[in-house]
């Protein structure tokens, strides 16, 4: 969801996010939790990006990556995105704030792990200008 092109319409983004969440739900036997979290985060994708982009710059034709956004903007974007996703997923899963300390620890640990995995995966991808073997 993070790496989808920004030129993609909101309807397609929401549809793809819902299908991705539904596939994850089917294979992990969770009744709609990932589908809901992915759809909400896909809806928040552009507002999250608008939070950090300078007013004069237009990123609407690019794909979010370290190479296109720069390290600072991409790190803030991914960190906020993963924090929103992990918070939504764990709040939907627990469906209560009974053990708030455990919930916060789970959200923070999962956010850090998700953030590191996304940055690692993004650093492995090559740009279109680099030669492939």
C-alpha cells in the first residue's frame, strides 16, 4: 500500500488495499481485521503524505521510495504509516482498552519491526536507471 503510485485513483487504492487485507485475513484466519486496517490506512495515505511534503512540491506522479522522496521524507512517511497501521490492527484485535500498557508495547514493537522491514526492502530495490544483470 505504501509503494502504490500516487497517481493511482483513490478508488483503486482502496480496492487493492481491501483485497490485500482480505487475502491476509484468509491465510491468517482473522475475520476481517487486516482488511479493515488496510482499507483505513489506504484512505489515510495521501493525508499522511501531505503532512510532510512541502507545499510547493508535487509528488503526485511518483512512486514513494527513498530515491524519489529522499531519506528524511520517506522515513517520516513510513514511520507514520506503520504506526497508524499497527495501532489500527491491534486496537481492532483487542477491541478494548482494558490492558492499555500491553497494547502500547505491542503497537510500538510491531511499528519498529515493520518500519525496519520496509526500509530494508526499499533499500534492496533498484531504480529504473540502474543496470540489472
